[in-house]
């Protein structure tokens, strides 16, 4: 391993400030799910025992990247960033070793998107009732929704509904977004799989696409796309001047302006904070504010929520395993403990992973709960007042 | 022009028997075709097919037993499901769905297999290169 | 016919071939009972003709049968006796004692690799009836069969047993050198015999039945001349090693030369003593140069000398004792008959009267003879013709032959007579001289009419008609009325006893009463022909070898019955008539002026065309070119003999009644019949199973339980040291140079430490070479390029016998680890005839790529086993259940038979009980139980039931579901693909779950219920025969840390091979029941998190293979 680069990574991300207090390990959902896993030990090895390559490699790859450890860290170590950069480093040196869920099918098509000549057929989902613009300054970024919709159809996860409802919400706000035929995957999963090179290619291709269409603002509903386009893309493309807006933020702002309300919906829900929305992008309040605007809807927080929310079990389609399942089952049990009739989440990945966990022939009944994306829930009831 | 990259994924049973017989009787196979063998077409997952395209296949053909001949029962149906799904993904990517085909054979149909393989090779050649460039080519660009 | 010792076999006897027989054999051997399979058909896999006519014959049925074939044919408990017949079946202490005989097998099936090189070298391969053929396509062995019939009449007629059929076949194929070698092998004097042999072969030639005999002698002559014209000096290989023992041969005529040659070839030091100044005996002294040019004589004698025979000319032996005293271990007297017989009539001492042999000797050896203007030759034999024609050439104005015989009985060959006449010789027949008259010299020959008068003792006497006398003017007479031995003249009669005509007396072994002294040829037999003398010489040489060494005579003169199976095939009616060619001769008026050769011989085209007229009566001509092709493999033996066998059989199963010596056998106890293949294959297979089941009861004592080998988990983390082995399939795969290039190419691939060519991978010696190299080069991964396509212990429809054999040698006999082998089928792709070397190398490079990838991704293939017992539960009474239970009981199983009254399908309700199970010792009857639940796996099933209101629970190793109503409890009939599984393996009783059997409803429509029960019992016994249940080598392994317990693998497996069990933290995890698994990998493909993976087709490997295949030659670019 390139020791000099590791030194740079740990210096850049404040790893030397580690106090070895172990709070990270104590909070780690993987650790709590039964896996021998310790971010603290990883920090220690990275700092002083770099010859234990096997340990470092497996720890780097097996991290969920949910950032809960970072949340708990009293020293402000950017552990997720260490993992991210270490993965890039390891992947470049030793190949993509992280073991990929679905045998890497998703990463495969994501990498195929780095081909410049590709002419995708990705807008088949745009139904007649949606108002979109051929040109304009505002675009809606639908991300991997069309692909996931095909790949995860067997789970009953309708990721395209999120995209349609997002456009409906924008239309409601009198925004007719541009839908780009050749937008690429935001690259989240490749980046987190250590494939920085292809991630950067995707960034550049997307940026070119935006620029060619004259886009100035991108609206996204997916927290991963938000993080990638908003935070990571400008790191790759310093001149990037595209404004990236999270749909939930936009809605919160618009609803606060007044004149809009939601139809009553008598139900009890609980809310799964997506890690990329909450801990990564700091967005805890907007979803709760918006849910609070729905008359009749009662939000019951889970035992671990907000900053302490437990991950949906997997991130970036890396390392999905028995421990992921255990985390998911625990999470669904927390859902069940709230007595909620509906589980609301704001990330398609949460929806996919938790839905998958519900498909458990051994405990199907006990863990199953209706699950819905916040965007769809909002789009279903929003209306003008007065 | 660069020769097309063709991948055949062949079930060990009837289709493999056809291939063996074709070899024994000097039947020529398309020169651009590489074949890998699996125990049953139900063995392979969508990822492997996608990876073939990712690694630069211009066409992939699954050689399988007829539905009612599968030694293990569900193999060909799994194959159909995988092909349907991967084709949908290919379509989204703007890759011609016809680049992925499946054909089923009985053990004695070596001649038909050879014909089908040549047809496949010719069709793919006519289609030209797969727009999704394999990594090494992308790197070269 | 020499036969080996009689083989004694203890086994169930199976008679007849076909699918039913195959099923019988399978059920019995797999259940641990030895089977002796006797069929008259040439191959035990050959199926009855006309089977294709079946209505439901699936086009690929032959393929579907392959796994079954291969399982059976290489099973250690099977004694296969194809081309064999039962001669008698009597009673023994334990069933039958059956005597039988198997025809000779000229190709050893355990060694033949099916490379086909022999067919390429067979001169008759392109004929209408090729002697070496592959068995029909449905036969999964590539082995070849040699059709060798009774020895050809020509060869039998030849005193030397020269294989005319072989040299004709080779000549017809234009292979003159080989043809001549065939002649020389049995006849060291082809050029001589090609001219002067009286060719008894042609007399017997079957072609004469159609038109004319084949001109065999002319072809022989052509072959010798062809060689001579090419400037090749004939030569024999000197003996490989010299033996002690010197042999003296007296006389260098045909007998002496031949004996000397063969003695020399066997390693003895031979000295030939010749009293004349030049060697050749009668060949030189008696036969003229216009019939036998001296050049031909000289080179053929020289060839014998050059191989090590010493010929001492001008030496007259006067004492054999002296020779023995001189150190010769044996003496062969082959002095011939050099003395002329005399007429004993007045005037025989007049000048001008010559004796034939001395006359010819004077002409041929010394050039001193002279004749008169009017020459009369007395006698009408071949010597007389020679004398007459010589006289013409010496300048006689007229030559008249006087003979007693009439034209049709002339002792001379008609051809000689004709040629003499053409040259102007006059004939006076039916007359004999009575006196020679003349004053100071001969003036006339007085003759009278005469004839031969036979005596009752077989001799004959001349009867003169003194009334009818006439005289012929003559100034020269040559008396040619016969010769005699001249032992007396040289004093040998003092030591050697002589008989009539002064001939040496010998016994049947050519031995004289004097120890170590033998005699052969004319000296012992009286005047005969060249070839007869040669034959005697060789036979005497054989006797001398026996005398000196005690070894059996090594020389072969086959009779019609010595070799081959069956008579000559009929002459095809379509055969076109075609006359033999007339060999060209010089014009009589030209040729009679000189001593140059009269006959000019055939040209190459004529010889080939003439050789093609041969009918090849024996089918195989026994040229043995195939043996040379098979030298490394050693599978062909033309001298195999029939095999006698005795089978002690507790039971007999008859699949084809026509193969029985006596149809009455069918009525005896413990003789079971398999249905004929008339309607439906399934009937036959089912009937075969039923017969097997019934025979098992009688043969239960013969059963041997097999204990499968348990393998350790290989640690494949060691250094990758690849050994590459390329099977050249006995040099038939491609050119040597191309394969050497492939070998060298592979030698440069990363990780390859050794690269070599093999003669054959499926041959024991080939496997030994691999094992040896693996040890010597500490190879940790083997890439074997041959026709073997997987190292696994299973047979599929593209498998064949050679592949199975290679694996048996490598993994069973030599115990090499399967896990470390990558086997790749190159043969089927490289066989193309027209591939250039470059194409071969390119193709091989392409095909081998994946193998080198795999060599780096090998995973342990492990074999585990689970012990199982003999407790069977039969659910459902009725006659099927009862019959099955009774049968199993008699085979030593412990059976619980559950009668279920609630069942409407219970056959018990439909008909009265026919099977009485009260006799069973070990049957527990359970009445009126209601089955609630069946679960578990083979060796450990649990059945829950209620009986009389109480809960019951039974354990069983094997479950038989006889009645329909309990099926849903045990089997999900809607499981994916389940119905398809019933299509193959003719698994009327098999369920996807090992150890669980069911009776398909259609079974009942086909056979009697009693039989169905027996057939079911056979399947149960089969599955329980190995006291241990084996894992499938390809079974996937589950990583419990990865498995999410989603159950998709369980959903897709129709074999109950995978289930969810409690795992980590209250979650469920998949577990593979490895002995239920069939290794398809469907579960692996379905697993969303790759928690399941297979050792042989792992995800990582498949991805690497795809990557490599798409990357174009990465494997070779990485070469270090």
C-alpha cells in the first residue's frame, strides 16, 4: 500500500485526532449486528500498523459508510472520507475487491454509462400528465430511477413513481423541468466502490450534458445524487457553477411561503432518515416539517432517529450480507415498535434495501410494513389553498 | 475495422454436446466467438451478462437446452427471465436488445447450432460496435 | 485354435443387448451385484436394430442414454462379454452353471483410445467393407471393432502361408513397399517365386467363381521388379540378437535357403554348404535364365547372405557327424534331388543321350552343353519343358517331346506346355521310348504307344503297346523322367537312413533318426515344387528351433480356421466381371533365339487394377498396418483367441431370447425376461428394472457394499505451478510440428513450469506420464488438453468412454487430486483435417486461454459421505407396496409397510391381494395409519402419523410413496421443472429428493403390479447399496456471513438440496444438503449477494473467463 498516500489521507481527515475512545465502534451498526468490526482499530492500524494489510483491506471494504461513527466521534474525525479515499487507493492498487451485491450487476451498468457515445432511452417513464420542458435553465435529475425500476421490479419497488411524483411536485410549483436524455448516473456507487476514475468520468459527462443544455440549476430528489452533484462534482470540476437543489428543501421553502397545503391523511407513520440525507447532507428538519404539514398524519420517531438513525443496511451495493440483513431486521423491528402503519423514507436505496429485507420466508409477517417515499406521499396530497 | 467480440455462454448438456459434435465433424464456428461453459444456463446471473457487455462484448448468445429438456428443471426459464431483464437494461442504456439472444437446442442439433451461431455473428457484425466501450478502450480515448 | 484358460465368474447372467438389458445391468451393478453381460452383438453397447422405428423415439435419445451407458460400462462389477454366446446352462450348487465362449477380440477396449489412426493406415479403409469400423453413433465409446473372417483360401493354399490378401490390398492401395514386405515376411524369395511358383493360391482363388482367379503371382513379381527398378537392393533386418547355436544347412536350393534364412532371422548362426560352384540349387541348376533371370536369383540369394547367412559353395558334405563334431548344434539336409532317373532301355549309353538335370546344370552353371539338330526330349514334366526350350535356344533345328500322358494329363504346367509349343516344340503324346538306336552315336529313338496303368496300391506302371511301334530320327536325346536324391554318391547314406528313391527318412518334425540332423525339401519328399520345398525348409527350421531351444515354432501357416470369426462374406451380386490381364511376353520367334527372360511382367497400373479384383475374402487382410499405427497404444492384436468362460449365476435375465441356446431355459425358476422393444421404451426399461429387482433377491449374497472415498479439502493456496499436458491422441490430433508449437506457447504462459506432449491421456501409460511429471516438477495445477472436458466424477451427454477412462486413470487409479486439474477438450475442435499448422496453433491458443485462467481460480472439490442404513418405509399397501416390501425383505432390508385405509387410490381396494407378505421376516405391518407429515433426507427421514387416535413417529432411511394421497406431504409436485425431471433417466420411481421414491401413475398401466413392486425395490436397493451417500462434487458452499436468508435459492431448487436453517442472531441461513444436490448452480445464479458459490464454476472464475475472452489474448500477453 502506498504509505505516503495513506499518511496524507489520515492527515487530511483528522485521523491523528483519534482519541481511541472507541465510541465509533460502540455505535457501529455492523458491530451491533454481530460483526467483529471496529473503526477505532482501523484507525489504529492505519496510523501505526500498516503492515496488517489484510485487516485494513477488509475493514475498509466492509464499512457500511453510514457515518454514524463520525456522528459519535468527539474528535471530529472524518471517518467516512477516510474510508472513501482508502477505497479509491486500494481499488487502484489491488483491483475492485469489495464484494458487490448482485455480483456487481449495478456497478457494471454504471460503468457502461461512462461511454461517451451512449444514447440512452431513459425517458420512457415520462407520462403525458407531466409537464416538462425541452430547454430551460432548470433540470430535474432522475438518476438511476429507470434502471432500478427494472432491476428491482421483483421487490415491488417503484422507483419511477418517485421520479414522476417529483416532476408532479415541480409542476405544482409551476416549474417545468428539463429532463436530460443522456444524463448519467451520479456515480455515487462507483465512487463508494473505490472506482474514482469512472466516477470522475461520469461527473464530467454529466457536467458537459448540463452545460450543453444550458442548465443552471439541477433539482434532485435522491439524497445520493444530491450529495454527489452538490458536493463531489465541484471537487472534480472546480469551475462547476451548477446550482443543485434538493427537492425537499425547495418544497419546504415553498410551503413555508404559504398558499399550499396537504390533504388530510389519517395515519401513523415513522420516518427513516437516509444516511446520505441526514448525516451526510445535514437534512433532518425538512422531511419532518413537511410530514408535519399533513393533517391527521402522526409521526412517531423510532428509537434511533435523526442524527442517530440506523442505516438501511447497505450503501453503494457493496457488502450486502447477513449483518446487513440483521441491521435491517433490527430497523424494521424498531419500525414495528413505533406502531406506525407506514414507513416513510426519502431515498430509493432505503426503500429497496428495507423492502428486500421484508422478503424473508422465515419471518415474513413480523417484519413487513408498507413503505413509501416521502416525495410520493407529498405529491399525493399537495394542493393550493385559498 | 476491429473484429466484433462475441461471447457464447453454453450449457453443459445439449448445447455443449452440439458444440462437441460440431468440432468433431469439422464444422466451422464464427472466428470471433468465444464460448464459456456452465453447468446449466440457470447458473449464470444477470451480472455476468452485463459484465460481458461491460468488458466489450458486441453480442452475447446464451446456448441453452429446450425448456422441457433441462436436466435440472428451471434452467431455461431462469435464462429467459435474465435475458428479459438484461435486455430492458440494455435498452435503457441505448444498446440494441438484439445484441443479447438466447437459443435452445437438442443434443443432436449441431448443424442448426452452427447455423444459428453464424447468423448471430453476422447480425452482430452488421450492427457494428457496441456503443458501450470497454474500459481499456475508454482509457485509450 | 489355442484358447486361454477358462474364466470363472460369479455373477447374475444377463443375456442379450438393448436398452432393457442396459437398465438391468445398471440396476444390478449400482446395487452392488456383479453382472456378466453376454451378447452375440459385436459391442455390448450396440442396440437392437430397428429400434429407431419406435413411435416415441426422441431425436436425441441416443444422447440422453449416454450417462446411463457410461455409468454401466466402466463399472467394476460388470463383466462385459460381447461377441459371446451361451453354450449350455446347467444346475449348480447355487443356481446355474453356464458355459460360454467369447469370440476373439482383436481390439482391446480397455486400451483403444479411438484415435482412428489404424483406419487411416488400413489399406481397405476406403473399400466397401472396411475391416475396422467405429460402432454406431449412439455408442458413447469411440472404440473400434475389427472384422476378421476365416483365413483367405489363397493364403491357406500357399504352402508358405504367404498372405496374398494383404499384399493385394496394399498393392491396390499403391503401397508397393509395404506389400513387398508382407510377401518377404513369409517368403524370402519373392522375385523368384513371382516367376516360377506354381501358384496354388490362384487355383483356390474365389474370384474364379465370378470370372478368373486374380493374377497373384504376377503381382508378386511386379512388387519385386518394382523394387529392383527403383534401384533398391533387397535386404533383411539382421536379427536383433544372436543366440548360441550354429546350424549347418546342406544344400542351397529353395529348401536350404529358406531354412537358413529363417534360422538366421531367429538369431542362429547358419552356414550353408553347396557342392556346386554357385548357390541356388535347382533354382539355378534346374531353371533356365529365360524363366528366371540370374540377376533376380543373385540378388535374392545375396539378400539372405547379407542378413548373416554364410554360404560355402563348392563344398560337398560327406558326413553330418563331422559337422556335428565341428560344433554345429544341428544339421539340416536339404540337398534336393540332383540325380537323374534312367529309362533302363537298350541304347541308353549311346553318345548323344543326356540326362535332364545334368544337361540343365551344364547349361546353367557351366555353359558347356550342346544339342543336336534333331533333339528328342523324353518326359513331359516341367523339367522336360525346360530342357526342350533350352535345346531350341542351343540351336536344335527341331525339338520333339515324347510323353506317355495325353494332352489333358500332362504333368507340366499348361502354361509351360503352351509356351514350348509357341516356340516350336513338337509333342508326341501317348508314347514311350523302348530303345535308342544308332551305330556309333544315336540315330533314332524307337517308341511305341504307351499309357500309365494304375495299380491298386496307388503306384502306376507303364503299359506298352508293342504292336504300335514307330521311330523318331534323333541325334540328341534328353531324358527328363524325374530325379532322385544322391545321398549315396556323397556317402551320406552311411549316416542317414534312406527310403524309396534314395530319399532321406524323416518323421513329421523333419527329424532324421540321427539326433540333431534334420532333412527337408526334395531330398526327403522327392521332387516337388519350389514353394513346397521352401515351406518344408521353413517348417524344418521351426523344428530345429524347437529342438535347440524348446520354444514353440515361431512360423505361421494358418489354416482356414486359425483366425477370424465367421465365414467369408458373400460375393456381392453387383460385382462387375473383369478378366485378368495377360502378362506380356516376348514373341516366340524372337525369344527362342536367346536366354533372355520370356515374361515381361505387369506394369504398375495393371498391377493395381488387378489387385483391386481381389475379393478380400477375410475382410481384414491382416497386413497389420494397423498394429504399427497402434504401436504406442498396443490395443490391436491380430492373434487374439477365443475366451471360454463359466458363470456361476444365481439368476439369469434374458433380454433377447434369440441369444439363448435353448428356449426352454425361459421356463426355469430364477430366469427372468425383459420385455421386447416393440412399443415403448419405457415399458422395456421398466421391465428391465423389474427383472433386476427379482434377480436381486436370488443374488443378494453376491452384493458388495461400496464405500465411497472421502476426500480431504485441498489447500489450493500454494504456489501456482502449472503443468501443461497436450494429448496428441496417438499423433492424430494435428501435425507434430503444430502441437509442438502449442506446447511451447503454453510453456510461456505465466505460472507454467512444465509443458509436454502426451501420446494419449486416456491410456494408462499417458496417465502415468502425467503423474510422473507432476511429482518431478512439483506441479500444483495441471492443465490437461485432450478430449476430456471436465475433471468431475460425473458423466453427461457429451461425455464418452475415453473421457471416463482418463478420469478413472488419473483420479481413481493414480489418486491425483481432481481439484488441481483443469481439463479442456481440444480434440473435438482441432480434428479438422484441413487445418494448417498456423490455424491449429491459433485455435488451440484460443481454446486454451480459458484453461489458464481457470488454473488460477481453482477451488477444492471435496467429496463427503453420509452413512445410511437399511430401514425402508413403504407408504401404501396394495400389491405394489406388498411386492416391494417382500422383495426388499428378502434382500435383507428391514421394511415397515403402512396400509392406509383412507386412500381411494390404494390398489388394495381394486383387486384381491396377490402378493402374500406374511412370509417376510422383517416386515412390520402397520394397519390404518394416517400419514401426517414426511420430512428429512435420505438416511434420516421422519414420518409422523396417527394410528387409532395416537400419534406415531417412525424413522426411515428410505421412503417409498406408493400411494398418490401421501405424495403432497412429501413432494411439491409444482416445484419448478419437476415434471421435466421425470422425462429422463427413465426415472419412473425417482423423485428429485434422494432416498425418496414414488410410483408414477403411468407405471401401473404398463406392467403388472407385482413387477412394478420388484422394480421399485430394485431402485431402493440401488440407492442403499453404497452404505454411504456421496456428496456432489459441484455442490455450492454457503458463506453464512453473507447469506441473507432470502430463500431465493430454496425456491429455485427442485431437488430439496437447499434449505433455510437458523443461523446468525436469530436470522436464517441457507444450507446445502450436498448429497441431494446435482450441481447445476441454479441457486448460485439466483443469490443476490453471492453468498453461495460453486467450486468449479465460481462467480470469480466466470467473470475472469468473460474478461479474458473479451480482452483478446491477455493470457498469453502476460507470459513472462
